[in-house]
C-alpha cells in the first residue's frame, strides 16, 4: 500500500508539473537573420532569454537574410498554427507582414515589433531606437565637424525597411537644414557589407570630393571603410555609422571612422517580451501601452568611446 501511495504521489507530481508547463506562455522570437548581423543576434537572444526568465517558453526563428521577406511571412503563419501566445518580431518589410499580423490578431496572438515597425494597427507596440531622432543626432554632428558646408553621401539600409527610411530621412533632412551642405548621393547598401562597399565605390567614382559618409548600420560600415581606403581617401573622409556595436566602437577608437550612433538591442528585446507578457497576464491593459517605446540612443566619438565600450554588443 505504501509503495502504491508513493507511486501515486510521484504520478500526481508529474501531472502537476506537466500542467504547469502547459500553462507557460509561448513566445516566438522572429528576426531577420542570426548570422552576419550581431544586432539581430543580440536582439533575438535578449528577447528569448528574458522571456524564459519571466516564466515563458521561447524559441527563436530567423528568416535567414535581409531580403527573405516571404520566408518571414511564412514563419509568422507557422508559429500561429503552432499556438504561440506572443510574437516579438523585427519585420523585414513594413507592408508584407500586414496580412500575417491581421491573422495573428484574429487568433488572439499578441504581436510586438522590435527595431522595425510595420504598417497597420494589428500589433501591440513598437520597441526601438527612435531612428529618425538618432539619425538627426548624426546630422547635427556632421554639420558641426564639417563647419556647415561640404558634400555628404548616405548609405541606406534595405528598401522598404522602416528603419532604413527613418535613418535616411533623419540624417538627410536635417544635415542640409540651416547649412550649406549638399547630399551628393543616397544609395542602398541593403544591410550587406559587400553591397555597401559597391554602393560607396560607385558614388565616390562620380563624386570624389565627398567630405562625409553617413552609413546607416555598423553591419555595412566595414564595406564603406574599405571602399574609402581603395579610393585613397582613408584619413581624409569622415564616416559616421549607426549601431554602437563593438565593431563600430572599435573603428571609432582606432580613428577609422569619426563617430557611431549607439543603440541598445538587448534593452529592446527585453522591453518587447516584458511588455507583451504583462499584457497577456492582465498586469497591464493593452490600451495603456504606448504605440511606440523609445529605447534610447547615444553619440559615440573618440572623446567618449572608452566609457561607451561596456555597452557595446
């Protein structure tokens, strides 16, 4: 009898544990890629790990590249079928995800955008750097170091990316404001190092007198630096990048680029999942969540790069 009761107790414990596990919220973390983009990697890991620390189940899914738009849409549809409660996602394209987001809402799945927003209103909130404001910070610094005159070029992110558009416009609109600076060219680097190098080379061949390059991401700045070197302009041409990665900050430290705009992917991922879980649990009402949550930014130059390096990703 005692053996039977012991076995019964063990079985009950197992059942309770199984039920408890089944009650855990399920979180899908969907990003563009996990290779060749440290920002996306840290964003994904932070979201997954924070979700788990808050008692949820979480899994990372990647589209596999910065142009894999349809693959990302398929991932969203697949995780909805799997029965996830929350999707935190860095959309590749603002428009293509709209039908999938509508489906998620119909199925009662909370969607939070990270780093990049989307069209429509079928997601809970958008957690990111205020990319326009951060790029304006870069524009103001460019005007300062150029003395309000000269030629600049912009290496944009991927076409259709809300992040790329905000950074391009934030810099482009404000660098010419109240200055004699002109924009020689603005070309896409597609968030790819080789594409950014090619775009920079093309512009510099037609505009060898460019004074400054604004690169929309540290993911591409290596290609920009190499193109400037091949053009024989190393040390003469100013470069401002965007991300605040360890790679970008060390380029500032070494004097190979002039400045970097820091952002905080770990903070973005953590805020995204915590906000969604708070709404799912009823701790916070969905209508009380702001439409946009700014995760902050920082201008990094040689003057403050040493103190900024601990925040690099």
